[in-house]
C-alpha cells in the first residue's frame, strides 16, 4: 500500500466530512452517526479534531457531541429566496451558486420567480441564471384587459408618459442626417493603415588608409594579396 502523507490523509478525511455534512442541509449530526458514514472516528486524533474544529464551514457542540455544516445562507424554498433578496437589495445581486449550495433546486425556483416578475435575472453565456436581484418594482406583465400599469408611478405622471411618442427608426435616421450625425451602425468604418517604413540608407563606403603609406593607396582596393605585400594594382 502506497504511503500517504499525514497532511494529505487529514485533508481527505476533512473533505469526506464536509461532503456528508453538506448533504444534511445544515441539520446537526451526532459524532458517531457521521463517523459511521465516513468510515472513521472524527475524534480519533488531536490533529483531525484541530482541523475540523478550525474549519469555517463546520459548526459543532462538544457538550451534545453534534456537528453540522455552516451554510452562508439558509434557503428552503422560493419564499426564502425572495426574503434573502429583499434583505440584500441595497448590497447588489446574489450569486446563484450561493443559493444552489444551500438549496439545490434554486435555479428552478428562480425561473419561476422570474416568470412571476418577482426577481430580475442576469444570465451567463450558456443562458443559465448567474446573478439574481429582487425586483423592487415588481414588473409583472398585466393580464389581457388589465389596465394596471407595468411600471407603477404617480397618477400625475402617467398622462405625460402616455403622451410620449416614440419615433420610427427611419425618422431617427433622417433627423440624425439633418443634424450631420450618424449612428454607430451607419457611421464610417475606421480601418487601421500600415505605417510606411522608413527606407534604409545605403551604407557609406569607407576608404581605409594608413598614414605610413602613400596617401594615394586605398587598402580596400589596392591590396593585391599574396605574399608580396602591398602593391599598386
């Protein structure tokens, strides 16, 4: 049997404990019941006890010998989701993953709440809910024949809102053209142009001379080679 370092073994045991405790939906378990499920005593060594007692995800009561998983949220149904979102409306959106951690069917509940107009949902690239907000305006679509305004407002404001005429797209383009403006879609496209490269200057020919030699001798041209030394070509 391969040797397993003590730290690795303890981490595996802690992970097994967390997996079982999370399935209990926050309900306490007796030490011996958990031990029977994970296959080892959770109080067998001081090292293991120190590990799970210091975990932020585990709650325990040594007097009653009970242990439980500490969820960040306690969600049991749609009503709990709505109450949580209402309490955090000024904080921002709630990650759907957090809701699923404590309430696995959270996505189905969120979709039902969205359809009822009680929550607003931001989806990821896969189309699944990623973030959820409480819909403080309760934007329920009115049923057929129901004159209830979709966006509640004062009775004084509603007549002005209804008088606003939204122009057609073609009219908008005409008005923009008259003002010398264009939309982002119809505006001229800006394409990058390659910068002209500077031409390389031809290397200047250097005349190599020696002050001890005849000034008319150019070593780059007048060297005849061989063993006879310098000689005029």
